[in-house]
C-alpha cells in the first residue's frame, strides 16, 4: 500500500477521530506533506519513538503511541510478566500528558497495571521508579532536547535501563507486527482505575529517589562549610528539572541557588531558546546574564527531561567558561575516584569506570591513574546501564562512575540512565569541596590536563530532514565504508572499525579482526598520534554525527590539532 492509500484509509476509517481527519483534510492539496506523513511508519527503534507531533503514520500522535504500547503489552505477555506492571512518566512537551495517559489505558486494557506519575517527572526518576516499584518495564514520554515540535516515547526494561537485546528486538518485532489499527486496545480511565489497573504515583517515589541521591554524597563536611557561600545559577530550560534539582540542593544546604526566572516554569514551546539543548550556547544566555548579576560560581542547565547537564564555571578573573560533557564527566569521575579512595582508603579491585566509544580518552588516562578498569560501550547510555546489570548478575565488577560525551553521567546505581539531577548535586558538591581547598572548578580541570594530558574533542553534526535526508545519511555511511579515507586532515588512518559488520581492518596490512561490541551502524577510525574519528547517524534526530578526539602536548597544540581534524571532517561530509 502506497502513502496516498494509507492517507485515504486514515480519512475513511471510523477508528480515527474527527480532529485527526480535519488535520489531514487540511493538507489534501499538499502532496509532499502527505508523503512525509505517510511514506513510512514512525520507526520504533532501539531508543523507542521520536518524531514531529501531528497526524500520520510518520508522526507522533495518540494512535502511534497506542500501537507502540500494544506492541510492548504483547511482548510483556509473551515473556509472562504482566503481573509486574509498567511505570510511566512524561515531560513538559506538548501532548506529553495525553500520550502518557493513552499508553496507560492501552496497558490497562491488556490487563497490565500502569503506574503513572501525577505530573511531569525527569527521566532518571522514571528509571529509578521501574526498579523501586518492581515493574517489568517503564515508558517515558519525552523528546529530550529536540525542538518544540517533537515528542518521543522511550521504553525501559525491569533493570531500569532503556531496552537492549533481546528485549529491544522483541518489542520492535511486536510493534511492527501490528498492521490493523483496530486491533489496538484501550479502555475508559474510570474503568481502569476501578479495576486496579491505573494508579497515580508521586510523592512517595519522589522521597525515595531523593533519599538515594543523598547516599552518593562523599563530603558533607565541605557542603556544610561552603554550601552557604557557593553561588549557583540554575535553569531547567522549561523542563522537569526545576523541582527535583532545587529540592536536593536545598535539602543539602546550598543556600544561594538562583533560578533563571524566564526559564523556570514548564513550557512546551521553550520560548527562550530555539531548542532546549544544554549543549548549545544559547541555552546559557539568560543564565550567564543572571550569573554576572549575582557573581555566581557556577551556572547549570538541564534539558527538558533532566538527563543532560550543561555547565559554565567562573575562573579567578570572573570570566565564565564552558565545560563540555567530556570535561564535566572527567571532573566528576576524577572527584568520585579520588575522594572515595581517600575516604575508604582504597578503591574496589574490580572497580570500573564506564564510557562510550565516542567519549574522551582522558577518561582512560584517569582510570589508569587510579588503577581501575576502563570499560567502553557503544553510544547510548543504555549500554552503560547494561554494564551495571552485568555486574549485579555476575557478582563481578563494581560500578564507580559512567558518562558519555553528550552531557550525561550517572553517579550511583539508583537509576540506569543518565541523571542530571544527581549530576547537579555531585557537581555542586565537587565545587564546594574544591572551593574549601581554595580551587575553582576551572583550576581543577587544568590540574587534570596537566596530570593526564591535554585531550580535546569536537562534535560536528549535519542535518538532513525527511525522506531525502534519510537517504542522504545512508549514502554517506555507505560511501565511508566503500571508500575508507587514507587520512583525515593531517592524520593518517591506521585502522577502521565497522560496528555493523563487527570487523576491524588494519589499513596498512589489510588484516581483520572481530569486534566484540553489539552490531551498530557506527564507523570508528583510529588515526596516528593518538587521534580518532567516529561517524554515526543520530538515533534521535535527522543528523549524521562526526566525532573527533586528539591528545596534544599542551593546550595550544591540542586546540590546533582538534581544529585541523574538525575542518577535515566538515569537508568530508560536504
């Protein structure tokens, strides 16, 4: 069936409501728009669903959400875990409460109890709630840091991490198997409540989550000494972080927390930014303005679902500097390892620092410096969560810290996804500790470079929207595979790792070896002089991403090398 036939089917089928049909009638003369909305089903991938809100099979709407949930329910029934229930959270985006309720009612109609939060909650609390409530799965309605026209739907399994094999492929298979929209179940909310299949949750889970965060504190003495002096500016970027981040800081004794008033309240339009991404400079414009007014030590920004944390820190001259996800991750990793070693006398013999393959190699040097294992996983925090589960199931390995370059980390094992609320807490604790020692976070970051080497990284993204864009991204990936570059800028290519085929190829000899990580559409190039490049399509946005990393002799050398590598990557993608 082609896209036009499916479009007409939606117009004629009594299953779809009148508002949906009116929206579709309004585009009847726009062939390209019809095509974009119906040329494919919005793909239920390893990260769940993410797309533009609107009517159509390739859009986020109540019908696509119901279908995804029906597929999840069918899989839960297949593995005989219906009795455990599913936890559901949602963020501040348009249609998030509606999508969450539709998911809950679909589960209820399938005899699976839904535990749905009363109001918006951050992603890490959903991850925590799954295990806290003993659920088989979790659903989080969010599009993270995407522009306001987007929403999404992420699925978690009973370990609290986003779905990984075999559950991801199992659930995807069940979703794809649903071809008749009329077979998707739902029920009345009152009936679901009466049947004990729809339960609203909130305060009790909040309190339990906060208690777990506090267990991660190492130096309460430093907080007591400097919590009243440290000045913190915080923005939730109109999202879910506002209440939990402020609550944890207040309860620990940080007295000078200034919230950016224009970005405090939830707003799905995200009116103060083009998109609510703490990686972007514009996300900090209002925060830095406030910081200069109050002479803040640090400026913090969390994305709408509060799993990513952006940071700006003040140096001794009063200037504010950006800490990338790699930098803040390394600061926290080093703080965790050094201070737990100091407090406990040693670190566990089987202790591990976990990072993704596109995360800075400074982490490798820090792990080596403290004599702990460094474990690399594929891009996506769920693979870090998978390592924690592996440690628990095997009884071998102790999780110490995990992070990825995209501004996400996890201190503790209360959640199995990146947690910007605990990151806010940990960074403020570290700032208080170093302030007590007479250091700024800027100075501590410089100390890390002096100790371990000047590692620098960059990320270049190219956006290609729609059907044609997807084809362009696919073509670029195949071109890199077929025509492996001999060099990237001034750096000679030594080896290519293709994670789709699980083969590493030595460029000089042609020798191949097998890669052990799961299959993924990722290409990694080892370059001379300890440099590297990685290319992958984004799993959540219509982008192809080019990652670059180098090690310099000093700061100037590092900046020059990463600039040269970045320029070459930009040219490659043209």
